[in-house]
């Protein structure tokens, strides 16, 4: 496995809200030159509930933090992979989760989340193993 993480919707949303634990972890991972991938579709969905200021904060992080990369679906293969994953997720798939899974599989990175329970039913229907790391406040 390569060294890096895929940020899920809950992690991106908490970054936008300025969660101290999440922002500190992102800064520490960046200092250690550990790549953090932000799936584009996941980002779009995470921003739905955020204010303009919070969205600007996330955009600034993507633009200025050296080891954060925005992952765009850019090829027919990317579309095919997303389609296969979405099919496993049922009739109304979570496309943000599907894109996070696709990026995780492509880069062989675990998914970084603040909501492990959200992922349990999703992971249960996948034919592949996806590794998750949950961010928890240690205070």
C-alpha cells in the first residue's frame, strides 16, 4: 500500500467547519509529506451544507496545502469504475462514497473518515476490501 489517504465526505465537511482535530491532522499529514486525495464528486456533495466561507476554506486548503490533491474523474475508465461501484451500492447510490471508493481502489489508499459507522453498510455490500481510518478526538 502506498502512503496516503482519501478524504471522505464527512472529513471534508468537518474541514470546512474548522474542526480542530481534523485540521490539525491534515496539517500533520502534510508536514510528513503524506498525500491526501479529495475526490471531486465527494467534495461537491460535502460542500452542499457548508457556507460560502467554509467552502472557500476548503478551496484554499486544496490550492495551498502541498500534499492535498483534487481527484477528478477524467477518463472512460474512471467512469466505468464509478459505474461498477455505484451498481454495488444499490438503486440510489451515494455517488460521493462511490467516488471515494474508486479513488481508494485506484491509489490503494485507505479512506479517512470521521464517521466510520456510515461506511459499515456500504463496505458490507462491496466485493472488495476497503480500509478505513476513523479520526477521533483524543481529548
